C-alpha cells in the first residue's frame, strides 16, 4: 500500500517525501477533527462500571455513619483545642 502511494506521487525523492508527510498530516487532521468527534458519543469510554449515585450508604457519601452530613466527624474536639494538655503540668 505504502509502496503504491510512493510510486504514484510525482517528482524526485524529496518532493515525494514532502507530499507523503502532507498526506499523513491531512489524514490525521481529518480523523482528529471529523471522524473521532463523530464516533465519540458511541464509544464506552465514559461509562463506569459502578453506579456512583447509588454506591454510597447515604446521600452524604459516608460509608459507616461516623461522619455527619457536613463531612466532619460527629465528635468535636475539646474546648482547649488540639494542643491543650489534659494534665496540669
């Protein structure tokens, strides 16, 4: 196939090479801008194997119920902050 294209192109080796590169670039552009966008809706690339909306245990997305609706743990930190020590010393 490539030999046939090479024999059909006119001119010396350098002009055949330039025309062959041009044909290759033209074919790639046609595929990139016309063919691939036309078949994209029919391809399964964006179809997931897991149903995302039905995968969680609740609407918050938490799995074990340890987190509240805001996504933070239900247990709050002590009033002194995280760096406060319990001992007096």
